C-alpha cells in the first residue's frame, strides 16, 4: 500500500506541472492579444464608412474591398497603417448600398486577420479572406481623384 505522504507529494507535483502549463499558455495568449490589432468598420451619416482600430497593436498592410450582393470582391484599396485607437475615413468604399465591406491586415509579427461587415453584422477571422490583386489594380486611399 502507498504511503499517504508519497501520494500527497505526487499529487502536489501534478498540480504544479498543470499550473505551469496554464501559466505558459496564458503568457503566450496575452503576448498575442497585447500586439493584436482589431479593426472594425463603422458607419455614420456624416462621415460614411470609417475603419477603426480598437485593438492593442498596430494594423499593418491594410487592404479594404467591397462586394455587391451578387458579385465578387472589387475596388481593393490600400489603407495606411493604423495605430491603436486611430481611425480613417474610407468613404470612397461602401457607397451606394454595398452588400459587404471587408479589410485584411496583419500585426507586427505577420499574423493575418480579416474584418468583415455584412448587413451590419461584424466578424473578425484569422487569416486572409479577401482575394489577392495585382498591385496596379489596388487603389490608394491617399491618392483619390480630385472632384471636378
């Protein structure tokens, strides 16, 4: 028969190992969320569509696009990097009555995310959910045609 002290010591070792595992997992997860940008698409009647970073990290390589209800993704637009708590007006996209808007972006470690807004339902997914376009087909937010 096993000695109760030995049994208790073995149980303490198992609890310590499990605690270490949980601590390592929590550290790794907080490291990611500490750097993760979270872009949301918002709309108001004065400024139209805004892209806002409500996350903790910078959003890099930001690309937005729109889609009609019965169409493919179109009008890809490069957006300058977005710092945490910053926003940019993307009103050239989303009008009139676009079915869905989306943007893909990455954090400073290259992890890619996609934010979508479809019928006022917002989602954020891991990975790139937009097609890849040749650079010459991508508009630049900061180079918009002048109104005549």
